[in-house]
């Protein structure tokens, strides 16, 4: 049964995709509602979608899922990879080896970082950049 279904989809792929494009063009509210529901139910899933889209645009290999991000967050115990500060629910997923410098979008190349470390780091390699020490809040 599965083989027959796969053959059907491979033979009629162009026609099926055209029909799908026509449906989405005629019903844009369906796509908007889908994105809105994902944003509420699992925001990390949506962020993975946008990171993956950027990686495809840069023609980078590898892929990761929202579950990979949750696993990495747990492994790092909710702390920034660079400065070791607790990040809580506001964190960035950083590529250890930047995509623009030859890194992959695979889960093995991801780390959780606080927004300040990730934004200051830019596309520097790990040896080229060190986080500034955090000053205690007054």
C-alpha cells in the first residue's frame, strides 16, 4: 500500500503541487491561521522553520528539530553556552560554527545563548570571540 502511494505521488507530483498552490492562493487565511496556531502552541517549532529557511537560502547542509533545541536547552541546564548565565525563556539558538563561515544547520552545531552574547558574537569563530564579563545589576 505504501509503495503504491509513493509511486502515485512521484508520478503526479507536479499536478498535486499545482493544485496545492492554487488552493493556498485562493485561501490565504488558512495559512495565516496555521502559523498563528503554531506560534501559540509551540513557538520553537516556528523558529526552527525560519532557521531552516535561512540555512536553505545559504545552501547549508544539515537540519534540526524543535525537539533538538529542547534537548540542547536541557543539556545546558538553561544557561548561556558562552557566559554561563541563566537564560530562562528568552534565549537564542546560536550556531557554534557560524553558517556564514562553513558551519552546518545540524543539531550538533547548535548551542543556547543569551541574546546579548549571540548578538555581540556575530559571525566570529569560537576562538575569535570571548564574552564580556557580566556586571551585577544595581
